[in-house]
C-alpha cells in the first residue's frame, strides 16, 4: 500500500532543486525509528529532550515555494517483513491512511516503511515493538518516535 501526496506551486518555468544533507549515523539512532528515517532521507533532525526523536521537514524550501515555483511529491506506505502471511498483511492494512489533504501512518514494528522524499524512495525497517507516527500535510512531513511496546 502506498499513499502519495503531490503538491504543485505555480511560478517561473525553472524548477529549483535542493541537495540532500548527508549525516553520519549515531549509536542512539539504532533504536530510534524517526532518527533512522531522517538519516536515510537526508533530513536534519533536532535532538528531543525526552530521548525520543520528533521532527518536521518541508519538501520545498522558501525559494522553491515562493520565488521560483516548483512541485513536490511525498509518498508513504508500508510493506511486511518477508516471509509474511495473510494475518501480517491484514495488520498492515490500516497503518497508513488518507487524512484530509495528506496521510498519517501509525507504525508498529516489525514493518518496512516506504518513504518517497525529494525523488528518492527510502525503505526503513522498523524492529519488533518499535512505534512511530508519520504524518504528511501538504509539503510538510512530521515523524515522532513513540514509546516502544
């Protein structure tokens, strides 16, 4: 299952592109889904005071939205860890749902999260017991790591 949210902004004929920011993987990110998702997607994330990662990122920067124009598409979805049975596919059915002009994924591992961001598909595995909420609204995507089960 894959949900794609496409946002287009009218403007000049030029489409500005941005480079992904590379980062190294800290040891703390191994058990933190949103930290791994940010690193795999090239998103800077702030440190969370409670030890859980929470971030919001915009698929288009200021110049792309207002000065030059552009478009962005963000896709979210889930797929099971193989080998999977029918019960596992049913468990994943309602993890990602449309919400207004966007989508929300309430993730509970084990699962592989599919995240299309700035033209790249990122597959990020989630371990058994890990939980997170990923929400796409317009051009903004938010991720919040929840307490593990």
